[in-house]
């Protein structure tokens, strides 16, 4: 889909990858996020129902776990075969082994820090503007990233505007960020990852940018050739993958930096070289957003050890649920696999 004079970066769609079993107890609509373990098995954090579903690399179903546990699935990360599941509705991160056995938790389900966040009618730009002040962990947290030493970084985004840094035992070490559009400020820190130098990459979603920090929270870089970034992941070569959410032309879907667009801005995928230049970009079609290989509402990412890319989408709620498109056009678009072309 794209080549450059650095290295070739191109992907091809693997059609109809997920082989979901029949039966209501296996069905889902949105896939909020995706992660891979050390054996390249694929873990989907799904909604309706809210559970984890596990697949072989070829899409063969293995097992499911977590039914009745989650308030609302949002993020999933796997580090050294430990699974970190972020629940935005419960404002906590639950930690499991690969078989779904609960290990421990960051936060307390249903207990939210005091940021003054709450819906107050129609927002001028986006409901993230209803945050009144920053606070500690958590208020409707989004995603986690885990460092090589086990330290945990949390994007605390919907109801807060902070990044929180914990040690491997869950002790809070540091927090940074504030509300706004200035350097180091956020409007919905949503996705988070560590690059191969262990700098912290943050998807500053409603400011349409990526911000990159040291582990101590010192701002290093801001990338602005990006649209509504939802998730970020980094492969072993240092390539940085970013999913970009559809920004429809309607109230409450504006950008705090750019305001309201004068045309539909569809979802897409972008791969960056470590220096921030674009290695590949595809999707970006309003007319064919539901076509396989394009995107409706990309929300989560994973890259396995072979360079295969998985893109999770919340297309049923974001597309069909809000009547932005026919629901039937979203039902086979929840998870897509792309094979790296070498």
C-alpha cells in the first residue's frame, strides 16, 4: 500500500480472518482492542458481550473468558504473557493470566477521581470539554502500556487529561498532563505505547496529534500529521502504527485544534518511521469505508512477532449505533488482519 526509499512498508488484507463460533454466547459486535501473546495468539477485548476472546494466528477460535466481569471493554495489553484489561466504564485496569485467571487490579471498579466530568447537554466541540480539572487515577481510563521492567503507564482520558506512571506492583510514581491544546496538555489521551527507546507515545485524540514523552513526562516531540488517533503500537523494527478514527460532520465530533471540518474525515491507518515520517497510510475513504481493508471506526491495534497487523473497530456502536451508516454494513468489520508484505 506504500513504499518509500527507507524500507518497504506494505500490507495486504487477510480476508474473513475471525472464525467466531456460532451461538449467542460467542457473539460480539465491537472489538474495542486487540493484543498478541508470546505465541502470536490473538486476544480480542469485545463489547456486547464484554469479554476476552482468544484465537490462533489463523483465526481459529480457542476460548473466551471474562463474561460478567467487565463494565465496558476498552483496552487490552499483554506483557510477558500477563494480560492488562482496561475498563473505561468501571475506571480500572484488571490484570489476568492468559487463561483469564484474575491476578490483581489498578483502581477500584466504579470509583472515579474528582475531575467534575459529566455530560451537560450538547458539547460545543466534544464531551471531553466537560472536564473541569485534572485529578489522580482514574476517571474513565482508556489504555495501558507496560515497560520492559514492568512499569505501567495509563492513558486516563475520557474523564481526565493525565498520564499516570506506576511501578510493577501498582504504586503510583508520577502523573503528568493538563487540559488544553498546549504542549504537554491533552484532550482525551486515548492510546498509549512505548517506543523501542521506551519513550511514551500518547494519542492525544481530540487534539489530532501524537505527543511523545520521556518516561518521566518530559515532552520530546509532537506529531500533527494525524487525525483523531485512537491507538498506537510499535513493532520490533521501531515502526509506529496509529489508528485514526472517523470524524463525521456533526455536533460533538469536532477537534479542539482544528474545529469542525468542512468535509467528512474517514478512518484510516498510518505507519510512521521512528522519525515521524510516514511509511504507509491507507483507508481514508468516505465512499467505501465499509469495504474490506478500509476502516469505519478503528480503535485498537496489535502487531505480532511476524509483523502481522490486527486492527480492532468499534464500528457497530460508532457507525451503526449512532445511525451514521446502516448497521448491516458494520457487522463484518469488527476485526481485520493485515499481512506484512516483505
